[in-house]
C-alpha cells in the first residue's frame, strides 16, 4: 500500500487542506502553536512547488473565546454573530503566521449558492486560480454570518470536497483531532483499530463513521467520509489524518502510512454531473410513474412530461430537483428545462402537446439525460460520463 500512496502523491500538484475546529482551537481559543506548525509545513510544501488551498474552520470556536462564552450558542443568530467575531481573529492569526514566512493569504467566504449557479461557480474558480497564480494562499471558510439553511454547505468537510472539485485539485487532506477513521470511537475504546485504506465508503465504513461524533465543529467522522467519497468519485484521493500531530503534512507527503487513505473510485463522475449531484442543492421534487422510472433506470432515457405524476415546490429553469418514484424513494437528481409553474401545466402531457399547453417549447424533455444523475451513480460513478 505504501507504494500506491507514493504513486498517488507523486501526481499531486494542487491540494486542498481542510483544518477542523478541534485542531485549531483549545480551551484558550485559537491554538497558535498548531497554527504556526501548520503554517510552517504549508510553506515548506509550497517551496517544493505544490499549490495549496486551505479550508479552515474555527471561526465560531474562536469567537466563543473572544466573547467569553463557554459553549456554542443554540440560536442561529448568535452562532452567526459569533462566526463574524471569530473569523477576523482566525484570518489575522493566519496572516501573521504566513507573513513570518514571507507568504500572503486571502480570505474567501463562500455559501453553497455561490457554487450553485454556473456563472458564480466559474467566477469563484477564476478568482481562486488568480490567487494561486499570484502565489497567494486562499483561506476558505463558509460565510457563516449570512448563510441560511437552503444555501448552506452544512459543514466544512462538504465545503472542502466542493472546493477540491471546483479547483480540480488532485488531493484532499482533512486534518482532524484523531488519527483517521477507526472501527470504533478511539476516545472511548482502547481496542479501536485505525482503518488505513478505504477502497469504497460502503455501509460498513459508514457504520464505523457514525459511531465517531465530532465535538467542536459541525461535522464528525460521517461528514468527513461523505466528503472523501465525493472527491474519490472525481478520481481524486483523500486522506483523513491527525492535524495535532507535529509534522503531519511532511509525513503524509513523504508517503508515510498516516491517517486513512481513500482511494480514487474506479468508476467516476464527470465534473458537470458531479456538480449537479453534489453542489447544486435540490429545490423541489418530481414524482414519476413506474414507466418513467423504468425508462430512466433501465434504458438510459430522459424525463418526459408524460411520466410525471406530481410536482412539488417552486423552482426555476436550471435548478436541480429530486426525482421520486411512486413509493417515494429518491431515484435521481436532475437539472430542469422548465420552471415549476410550467412543469405543473404539462404533467402527463405528450411532448407534442407542450407547445399548445404552454404557448412555447424549449425542449421535449423536462430533464435531459445528460443533466440527470441516478442515485446509484452518486455512489458508484457513471461509466457514460467518466472524468
Ligand atoms: N464554518 C464553521 C466555523 O468556522 C465551522 C464549520 C465546521 O466545522 O464544519 O466555525
């Protein structure tokens, strides 16, 4: 396995490093020793020619200390205010630490909405590429202060997976406060074993992960595994490792068996389908009949108006929606060619009737096959749409 690791690491030119709140903060607020250590390591990797993007949590955790609260507030507005207080200290700490090595940083605060619209997605990407070309280290966090549920990444694990895809990075390193994925929570089980390599995040792996909650941040192990699987579906490896271990990045890049390595998936999803499946948040639901379900699942067909039974929610042309079968199971997610008001008017119609019902027609399909990702493909890739 050491050989496989070294081989994978050799191909890495650009890497996303995510650091969790549990690594960056201690009871006394931001842990400057850890921040200095990571900064020194990142600067050494840059010297070797790697491009690095940092996804850093810790805004809320560092705000807590600054305000003098002992635990994370419950109310959303207080958490958002707390993030605003803490984010400035967080970025200042990084700025100081990197400055000492002669490096500059840039703060990027994103919401999921910024990556949901193709134009904004490309904009964010161009900005990040420009920063990298100027040799500046982007430090990315969720824009916690303004974000509401519908436009949330949810946690920084997910955000780091989206950023890896957005920037076509060749590795995601997720630094947390334990050594990687264990078969039990190592904080309460002495016999817990580290899983060194994951070929596929199957049920057994998810069961392990679900037994290991996070404390300070929002994620826990389950969200780290989900994030790792999302990047492996793009053919990219991911490593979950202990950010509190001194010299961890150097150890990883010298091919040491540190943490848990997630191997790139064999079947992958192309960038567009990956974006539809994971970055865009579904804005509604369409229930389809058995015939349409069969045509989509077994015959590789698009969704036509005739197969629809019900349309739920309000959404616009270009939004993504979930497809449910008659039993209410999610079978796919796809990007629609009409807005919800129009789709409601053509439920059950033949494609030849679209124009007479709406007074216009964009396409025969409500969702074209190229814009449809099956639930199965979200786990195992799509051989019709490889990298
Ligand atoms: N964005 C949050 C913060 O900076 C952290 C979210 C997370 O840990 O996943 O505090």
